[in-house]
C-alpha cells in the first residue's frame, strides 16, 4: 500500500472529520455524500473503479465516524471539503457527489473551477421545496421520523442530530438547490449527471422525475454539462443498484478531460 494511505480524523472548525484516502499516484477522486449518509455508500463505486485511482472519502459532521459540531450549514460543508483537500494535499480532483453531495460539488465547481478537473453528479438537480409551507412540510416529516433517526444513523442513513437539526439541513438544501440554476448555467468545467428514475423518501408519484426535467434547458444552455446516463433505480438505491454506471461515467469524464488536454 502507498505510504500516503490514510484513515483518521482531520480537524476543521470545532469538529473533526473521519477521512479515508487510498493514496497512491492514481487520478484523485473525492466522494461527497448524501445529506445524512456516510462514506460507506461509495464502496461499490470505489470497488468498481479499482486501484488505478486515488479514492478520498469522508463523513460529514455528525455523520459516520466524524465528530459533532455547532454548525451543520452548507457553508460548513464547503469548508469541510476545503479542509479535506488541504489536509490530504489533493490537487485538481474529480468530485463525485450524490444528492446533497452533488449540489456541494457544483457549487464548489462554480467557486473553484481551477482546483478541480470536473464533477460527476449523482441524482441531484436544481429543484427544491421552498416557502413557509414547504418548510413546515419538511419539519413535519422529520418529527414523524424522530424515533427512527438514531437507528438510521447506525446504518449510515442518518446523522447524530435531533429531528429539528435534520430538518434544518434539508430546508437549507432545498433552498440552495432551488436557487442553483444560474450556478449551473455558468459552470466552466465538465459536469456530468447520472440520473435515477424513481422517487425518494418523502416523494411519490413520479415527483422527482418531474423535477429532473428542470435540467433540460440548463443542459441546452451550457455545453459543459451533460447527462451521461439515466438508470432504472430510484434516488435512494442508485449507488447500490447502479454503481457500475457511476464508475463508468467517472472513467468517461476523465478520458474526455485527457483528450481535451492533448
């Protein structure tokens, strides 16, 4: 194994993030999790890509093996990504983000296009539930789930937070997602989407598939964006059921970047 292999805690702000880094000279890939997920959800993608890449994954604050914090905001998540890249000396990675992590990836691409080669976005799109009614809907959902959340955290599907803290993250994310169309329209690095077909927790009746259609005019306006593939699985199962499609999109994007450089 490479001497750069690392598994441990990286300090940032008032907390510390649990990071794994396979090390080695391979192309660096940084994996960005769903809102309440831990890095374990990437294991099939990482296995499919194999040892030719350098895989860096981490648990966000109060998720997985990372420590709690007083700040669970989106800007905190931006600082976490910066802290991991700096601590591990990662230069111009490919970001691969699922759901919340996809939105984080495209905002990072907007702010720091010179610090990355591109991004693979796994079933995230610029749609969100907003307004007072939407916020109330989200809070009601998480309060109903409050007894399940500690159990979900043990399986990498929830955070070590209260139901209201879970809701706060979701409310902020919906507002950021809903306001992301201008961000996507101006991106200057390649950003490729792997889209699911079904719904997710809290949605039904094809609601999410309708939301995915908002990408169509954005794709038409910005040639740096494209849908690599759309798979049969739903939002929650895409990394477990369709990991080969995600891995292949990573390979294809890197190949395109190489061809452009040449």
